[in-house]
């Protein structure tokens, strides 16, 4: 078990502001990861094993419809594709942007299929997938507008759900592509 994830779950439960169901079992993790083709990061796994937040815009990995969860998993990539089509977004590492929109979208889709899968934590806040990984910042992802929502899962819980001001730790970029688009909190976008 990852200490950051377990501590974040305990902190969230202690705040009493979110309904917490029983944690996901090993069998449930296996089913979810097999069905959707990703593995939870260690801290995210520990967080959900300690207790499953339910209600509001928490993904309910146990009871939400498969289609609902699949849509939430696709939102970061779909948001980038929307930005490519409607906001003229293009990542420098992708090379020159094709002139025809259908070619640009095809090229962007090809590139996005090779970046880390992002997994919803709450609302439009995500952690990267990947067993053996932990301590990534929680990222707020809305189309190509990406910023840290917490330096890690524990900092995220404090920032989003604890009453009153909380000390903020800076989030170090750690996730290929997604961190490239991220602007540290408090720094204006160029």
C-alpha cells in the first residue's frame, strides 16, 4: 500500500464532507483494470482501497455504468482533440501541423495514443495510470488548459476538500505530455 494514498483517504474520510463507501477489493481492481485497459497508480490504488468516495462527480468505479466510466477516461484526450479542432491547439513535439483538419486530428490522435493514460480522481482532476508509480501531481485537465490541482494526492485532498486555507506545496511536472501543458499554480499562462 502506498502511504500517500492511504493518508489522503484517511484525511478525506476524517473531513466528513464526502460519502465514503467500502474500499475496492483486489478482485474489483483486477476487473476494472482489465475492462478499461489501464492500471491504477499505486497511490490512487491505495486511496480507493481504503475507501471509495461516492456521489457528486467522484467516479464510482464499483457502480457507475461502463459507458460513463469509459467516457470519463476519454475526456482528457477528447478535450485535446477539441482544442486541436476549435482552438488551434498544436503541441510543438508533434511537428508541423497538417493543413487539413482531418489530417491534423488524425495526427493528434496518433500522438495522443502514445501519452500516459489519465485516470479520473474527481471531476476534471486526474492522476496518470501506471502500476509502480506514485507521487504524481493531481492535474486539472480541461481541453488544453492543464494545471496542478495538488502536488500529490494528499495535497490535493487538503486543497480541494479541507476547510480554510491550507499550505500549498509546489507540484513538480512528472507526466509526459500532460505536464508539458501544465502551468504551476499561481504562475500566469504565457
